[in-house]
C-alpha cells in the first residue's frame, strides 16, 4: 500500500525507529522543558548515555528531585537554570546564565511547549502559544548560537516540533488572532509551523559552521502539555485521549539518536518524525514564507543579524 503524502506521517509514526548506543560521556546537553514529558524523558536517556545536563525550567522546586535522581542514578553532573518561557526577559536571563560559564555546548534540545484551548497573551501582548512554542525557543537558540559556534566540537540543535504543524500556516498580519477566531489547533499549528520555517533559515545560516539544527516530532506520547486547560479538556484527555498515547520513553530514545548518532553528523534543516526523515506540510517548507517569518521573529524578540 502506498500512503498519500498527506498521511505518510501516520505510517512513519508506527514504523521501526532507528536507535543508537553512542556514549555521550563528557558532553553537555541543554534541555528546555525538562521537568516533564518529552524533556524529562530525553534528560533520562541522555544522562544514561553519560551526558552532563543543564535543565532549563520554570519551577526549581520541581527540578531539584529530578536533578538529584539523575546525578545519583547515572553519575552525571546536572545543573538547573530557571526561566519561564512565557516571558522573553526570562529567556534572556537563562541564556545569559548559560553563556557566562566556560563549558562548551554539545546539544541543545528545545522541548518546552504548551497547547491552549483559549486565546491567552503574555506580558508583552504576544499570543501565548506562539510565544512559548516558537518565539522563546527561537530567541534562546539565537542567543546561544555564538557559544555553540565557538565550540571546537560539532554541536547539534533539536527543536521539538509536532505533526500539529499541519493544522495551520502562519498568518503574518494576524499572528495574535486579533481578527480571526482562535482555536487550540490553529494556535498550536501556527506556532509549530513558524518554528519549522525558522529552522530552514537557520540551517542555511549555519551551513559553514560546526552547528546543525533539525526539528523532531516526538511521537504521540503521554505528556503534561495541555494541563493548563479547563476541566473538561483535562477530563477528556484522561479518560479518552491518553488511552491512545505511548510512553514518552520513545521520544527520549529518538532525541538521543538525533543528538548523538554519527549518521546525523552534518545533517541539518530536516524534520524527523521520531527518527524518520519526513517531508513537512507544504506551508512549512515555503522558502519565501520562511524568510518572512524569520524576519518577523527577529523583530518580535528584538534581535538583529550582524
């Protein structure tokens, strides 16, 4: 059976995935959104492979027992950096703290994310889903890029994306849904499409460097995303949706493969469904739109390319 391009992601999600056992001893991996779901799973698998970690999270108290467990179980060094990715100012502070140390960064995994059924805004007046899922991870990545590029070793950036990008393109003139009806799928889809489009641009910018950047759909797994929504949403998720979701360990193994396996050396600008190289939706690979979304993102986070 030949699957249509629009549904190939369903086949890929069920397919046998690639795995690796490459040691990451002595390497440093930074993970955002590291206290639950995909981020926590990635932290455990990377620590098991020997990688030291910096966990970026908004709740230090929640991160402390995770830090202790990872250090005691795997014998790695785990640091905590606090930052609420709904606030661009917090993103800058978190990046500054990491930049101030003298450690080279081998892997950056941006797994922080939200799904909101309601239209919400952050303190800057930016739509919250777009801010957390795209703008903050974009800003954090851009701020850390000089340190990543200065490293004597190749380094990899992985943006945890989603097949949810297929739900919506980017409306440049109405990013914040001021003129159109907001739905959770549209808000989430727009944010993930924007992230994919900027991955395309940054991969071109990094072509002559020792840094690669890719995106990854982490699989249909059980996470805490959407737990900020109302009672009915949470109840439906618990009683119905969660029954069809897999253990996040598959996400951790996929991210470990993308972060460590030698086959991925030099591979950049790709979208992986777990470990399978997959073509995103057409609206997420438009080169003209990619440049426009990149320029808008730079403006919204207050950055300028040198």
